[in-house]
């Protein structure tokens, strides 16, 4: 008995071969002239002195019964193969196990194939999630459910005009002064940052588990595909009905 993975390995190629053959036959059966033939002979009324002409003939190039046999042979091969594959897929199952822990038990191969792609999409999704700025120190804020940074303080200043005397006034000259602005502290800003992103360590831990799950699914697929399957036959019964055999 073949293993399911051996059947899977040849199904696509056999489908392609059958489709090519059937397509070529379909084009031929639309040409009525290929199925027609004739023979024509000439006999003059005066068989002694009359003109004698050679016989004419046109050979039948295609026969419907032969084309049916050829198409039937291709269909029989691929139908039986796909029937065997689908029957095997109904029976093939395996456990998804990570580090000795069974995550899913008795999973059909068809769902394992689907789950494999979905978990790949899950890895991509998790990998794109943002993480907080590593330059900040973050803690979980139970009140908001967000990440919260340490409070930082910064001065708020105000530009105040200030006059300085460069030269004092004398009896002959007035005082020389200059006006400039000076930053004067007027208050303190206290800032706390919040983030709804995923902590980097948590993200990395999730991705590590996803990748272990991916490996486990691949192992389960291989195990399920090692199932030995009985060769199935669908075509004989179908054609027996169609052709009333």
C-alpha cells in the first residue's frame, strides 16, 4: 500500500497530464471532418471503350470509440488517484505536540495544512506589533492597563526684560544702558509617558512559542502523511453507469 505522502507527490502531475490530454481530445472532437470517410469508384457505361477513372477514397482519421478509450484511461488514473488521496486525508491524523505537551490531539491532515498557514500569518502579525521605547523605564499601570514611564521634570522659563547699566551717568554724559531678555524659571513640568504597545520581552516570548508551534505542526503533517492508504477505485463504477456496461 502506498503512503499518503507518496500519493500527494504525484497527484498534481497526473492532474496536469490528464487535463492536457482531455483538452487535446476535446479540440479534435469538434472537427466533424476527421470522423468522416468515403470510398468512390467509377464504372463507365461503355465498359469496353468508356473512360476508366481510378477509385477515390478519404480515410477516417479519428474514431469516437478510440477517443473515449483514451480519455477514459486518463480519467480513470487521475480519478482513482484523487479518490485515494481524499480517502487518505479523511483518515490521516496526528497530534500537535510541543516539548512533550499535546496542544491538539488527533488533528486531521486537512486542518493541519490550514493551521500551518494560519500560524505563519500569526507570526507575521505578532512580529509587526510595536514595542515601547527602550530608552525609557516602563511599568504596568493597573489603573489604565497601559505601560507607564517614570516621571521626569523639566523647568518652564519665561523671558523677562532686564536692563543693565554699562556706564554710569556723569556730569557730561548720561548713563549707558542695554536691554536684554533673561530666562527666568517660573515653574516645573512633570511628564509621564504612556504606551499601549507590547513589552519587548513579552513579544519575544510569544514569538518563541509561535515558532515552536510552527515546528510541531510541520512534524504532525509529516507524521499524518505517513499513513498507508488503500488504493481506491471510483472510475470503473462511474463509467459503467455512463456507458451502460
